[in-house]
């Protein structure tokens, strides 16, 4: 039976994998950063169903632990693609500005690099969160209790 540790590790791995896949056409550094962000998002997403519906009793599974919730999250992943593209564009804009400036100060360069990294991480977090949530549901579906189709 999966426990909290299993949910977070599988969530992080699946979040990372999905983020890397969705960002695969980026330069390698961006793919790595998105994968890292996906791991963070997956870790968090793997925890969320039990945060929303704590395992305080054996029948704790309601809407947040249902196939319906999984479908909603999967649909949300598709909708988040626009936001991921936006994050990638912001990272690219910052990189372009940084490279176009002849000799920015050290503080300016470091700040721009940090902002660029954060935008790339954000693109991965968006993919990873949904993947982590869905991995939680899939793990719970393998238990004897399974998942309800809808809430009670």
C-alpha cells in the first residue's frame, strides 16, 4: 500500500519525466531546469490529494481521490500548456536581453540569470504538479480499496 513517502518520490519522478518530455525541444540547460522544476511540482502534486483529504480513516477517499479528479487534473495539464509556453518565452526574453547588453554589471547579470532560471523552473513545475497528482491517484488505484469514480 503506497504511503506518503512513496507518493512524493513517485510524484517527483513522474513530474520530472513529464516536464522533460514537454520541454524536450528546448536547449539542454532549459530541459534540465524544467525537469528539476517538474520534480518539485511532482513532489508537491503527489502530496496534495492527502492534504485535501487526509487519511484520517480508511474511507477517506472522496472527490480529491477519484477518477473524476484525475480527469480534471489531466485536462488541466493540457490547458497549462499555454502557461508553460509563456514561462519559456519569458526565460528566452530575459536571456536575449542579457546577451544583447554589452557589459551589464555583475549584479544585473546575476539577477537576469536568476530570473531566467526561475522562469524555466516554473514551466516545469506546472507540468510536474499535475503529473504528481495523477501518480498519487494511480498508486491509490492499485490498493484493495481502489478509487471511487465520483465523490460520495
